[in-house]
C-alpha cells in the first residue's frame, strides 16, 4: 500500500505540472499537446535506454554469488 500511495501522490504532483493549453479548438491546442507528448516520449526513451545499460549490473546483483556445493542426504540404515 505504501508503493501505491506514493505513486498516487507523485501522479497528482506531476499532473499538476502539466500546463493546460489555452484555446477552445483542437487546432489551437494541438501544438501544446504535440510538444507535451514529444517530451513524454523522449523521457520514456531515456529511461528505456538507461535500463538497457543497467541490465548487466542488475544481473550481477540478482544472481547468487555464493555457490555452495550440494550436500546429498545420508541414507539411514536401520539397525536390528
């Protein structure tokens, strides 16, 4: 719940930062929305490239470095 709560707070903050184009017709507001979506697309590409660059580092963090030998269980033989 903490993650979704923080995401909701950030979404509210970021949506408040987006300016609303002034105008009443689509022709007037198209330029503003085109610029906004171009910036969002560029940001998405930048984050995607950063994640691709971080893949080797993240794989090293995820894999288990301590390779322990597998110990087989001993067979118990009942004594009469």
